């Protein structure tokens, strides 16, 4: 049964190309030849019919592999249902894989109109099917296939991509080159692939559907999971006898000269998330701020980071929001003593350039201290000593590498934020949109995460950090849905999270 994926209702396993092929091979072994391709073609045709039931002219762009065979099978069904179908077939028909050759012969016998790569539809199609390239594509589309992709992208009608948009890398969600299909719908076959949900994937896939073809993939370890944390649910029911001390303390250390707003946004978010008490240490000695007129509940504590060790051990600390280089001074004490530490923004930049601080960070986990890093791609690149483009080229790998290097939980922000930790299957977050691409929303995430974390019971800190990070990221993204017409200002985001 074909199922829509978003909005997400339960967690989904995501499989890379190698895992998908193993699943396919195990499933195909006991079946009659050509069974899975026939199932795939029928599923594509049925989805196409559901999307555009009144479309009469259908164009199928078929590639030289099994993805093209799926498109040929879909064409047979659509022709049988009374549609005028034209196929543009790329590649030598004699060189097609065995299954695709069988589908070609079936399409020819059914009377489907099949043209070569140089042939374009006689009339503008009312529906197009992208069956050019599948999960095996690993290099930039060239020549006639690249030209065909550009033709698909120029169409005014809906475009249904088979398995994934042609030109998109299945594992990373990055276009392989300049030519990459921008689909209105994508029907993933057998499995969901990580690249559909992170990197540039969401901009190319349109609405994503899954057709498992009747195959059980549970025997294969997924590369990642699509997060299914239910937004805006409390971590626990509040009992009548509980008091503010029952819900944990959060301390925000940041806000250097000219950037106190970043620390205040994080503190307000932590308070909105339910933390019992929220302290603010501004790193601008000239600020003289004694209270927040918008949220007077916040408590300003100059020098809080020099508190007694037992105070540091009880609090959940956010460090770095608007901290500039001034955050360097409190970091050693926080890295050494805070039991729960969220490091964001300038805290990450300072650690990336200071080997002694990086050593203190790596030493936290063996001492039972839990840490969450919340870098955007540039901050991740600094921590990994590479370029931003290298981080974005494989976001899952980058997040896992950071988690391994510093033995902590990592939230690599961006489209399809990746949450990684040692011993955990990475999560890709399914919520959010570009309305969050405004100044301060990252500070809100750091504070919201800390506020949620402060309420979880003491003990098993690393596991709690991972689950709370997944939840906080999902809630943060969901607060931007439905997508507003313009950008979502950070202070307004807090109010959306709180509602």
C-alpha cells in the first residue's frame, strides 16, 4: 500500500543504497522473475492516477537502468487505463538490465509509443514521470539525460519521481551535478532513503510517498531513522505537590557586547520549555542588565559560572549564545563541572580553535557528564577542520564524525537536522521549514532543548540527552508549521513553542 510520509505519524527506517539492494535481493530470491518491477510499475501508475486523475497526456522519461523499467511498467498500466502515453527511452535498448528488457518488450507489445532520447512529446504533457536514474546513480547526469532533466523541470504539469528525483544522491540528499529533477511527488520504492529528507532533498522531492512492494525490510539495520517525536507533549505529568525546584534549573552563559539578545532568547525559550528556574549570566560587563522586562521571571546572575561545583552539577547549562570570544573564560569551568551542557554558536567556535578546550570536551563523557552540541554547518566545519561544503556533502557522516570525535550528542542543524550520538542510529528530523532561517532561532533551539532536558530525571545522562535532543528539535521545527508566508522571528517562535 502506498503511504504518505509527511506529516509524520510514526518513526520510519531509512536505508542507504547498499542496504536497499540487500533488501531487494532477499525479497526477489523466492519470487518469480520480474515480480518486484511489475509491482513497482503498478504502484507508480496508481499514484500518478491519484495525483492527476484527469490528465490525458502522460510523458514517461525512462533511463537506461531498472528505474527506467519501472517507468515502462507504469506506462503499460496508464495506457490500459485510457491515457495517451509517450516514453522517451535513454540508452541502448539491447543494453538494458534483464528486468528492464522484459518491461520494454511488454510495453512494445502493449502498444506504448516509445521514442529515443532525442524525441520529445508531441504535445505538452499533463503529467510526467521521472524514471531516469535510480539509487545507483553516483555521478552528475550528462548529455541527453541532463537535457531531459531540464525539460522535466521546465514543465508546468506535475512530475512524479520514481524512487527518488533523478540527479539526487540517495544517501546524502545532495544533487550530483547541475541537473537534478525538482519533483512535485516522489514515490520511494521498497525503502525510504536518507537523501529524501536532508540536505537539498526536501527541495527536490515534493511530497514523499512509500511503496514497500510487499517487502519486509525489518531484517536490515537502517542507516538512519526519520524522527517521529510527537511535538509539544510534556516530558511528564506535573503532580500537584511539585514545585519549581522539581523541574530543574537552567543557566544561560553568553551575550557578549552587542549580543545580549541571543542569551535572552535562549533563556526565554528554556523558561517556556518548562524549566523551574532560569539564570542568565551575560558576558558583557558593561550591560548592567538586572532583569528582562519582557520576561521578568528570568534571574540575572553575573558570574554564575563561578558558582560552587554542586550548583554546576545540578544545573543544565547553555553556553555560547552570542558569546563571542568572551565565552572562552567560563568554558573551562563549565566543561569540567556542568553535568548537562548544551554548547552552541561561539562556544563551538572557540573550542574549534583551542586544543585544550577540545580536550576538556572529550573528557566529559568518560566522567559521566553529558553534552549536546548544536552546530550549524559552518560551526561543524570548524570543529572538523574542513569546509562547509564537505559537511553538507554528507550530513549524516559529518554528524556521526562529530559525535565520535567528542563523544557527545550532536544536532547538525539545517534542512533535515541530523541528531547523532555514539551507539545510536542517527535521526533525521522531519519538521520545520525555511521560515526558521532567521537570526536567533538557533538560540531558541539551544534554550528550548536545555529547558526540556532540565526536567528529565537525573541519571543515564547520555541516553536522556539523545532522546531529549530529538524531541526538542522536532518541537522546534513543528512550531514553524504550517509555514508562514514570511520569516519567523525568533521571539515569535518562542511564543509558538509555548502555546
